């Protein structure tokens, strides 16, 4: 009888270990930016002439948009549809787009590889030769990169929640398997 209980306990531990391996895989539900040009927080000496976003997986080729905004005035300076090359999204900015020194944001909305809409932003600043020491000391009001779906909940939060539920179900199933024979 003890050998039988040991087998059930081993089975329960195996189920829990497998569930803990599955939970991290579900933690990232949508694609996210792994690198960009300009990069988050970059302080440039001149306004960029292109934007590149490198994602964790290949976005789908539909409904993808990039917008450049002045974070100080909240004015949208440019909006366009980027080109896709695998995980890389690229867009050339118009030559006449040069708003000068300030804080800017590259906003994006893509269709993630899982089919869900994902939004986020990358902030940067332009501090030309005329920038004063005061401008160097100011903190940027740009929000950190956060991917969201249409519900407004960050993708990582949804994924972590799913992973926790899977882990709880696995633990309950393992405990039930161990205690079922005892009753």
C-alpha cells in the first residue's frame, strides 16, 4: 500500500512540476518590443529620419500603425503604416518632419503573432546644440513601454494570471490524486 501511495505522490509532484513549466510559457500573451531605434530614453542630437521596432515574434501584416507625438504638447506629428520584415517593423519619417528639441514618443499598434491588438510606446528626446542645462535636468514624462490589448490590461498581467490559474489547477489535481485513495 505504501508503494502505491508513493507512486501517487510522485505523479502529483510530476504534474505540479509540469504545470510550473507551462506557466512561464503563458506569461507573455502578446508580442513586445525587444529593441528599437530610437531606443527607449535615447537623447538624440537631431530628430530621427526613421523608426525601427524589433518585436519578440513576427507581427501579422495587417492593421499596423506607427505615430510620432510631441509628449510636451500631446500633438501627433506623424502617423503611418510601417513595413514588416520578419520581427522588424520599419518606417521612414518625412524629411520635413523636424520639430526641434523636446520630448517625443513613438506610439505603435500592431497585430501580434497571436492575432491580438497590441499597443505601446517608446520615448526619446532631442537635445540639439541649443539645448540649455535646464532641459538636460528635466525628467521625461514618457510612460514606460507597456503592451496592452483592447481591454487596457497589460499583456504580461493577463499571461501571469493564466499561469497562476494553471498552477493552482495542477496542484489541486495532484493533491486530489494523492488523497483519493486514502478516503
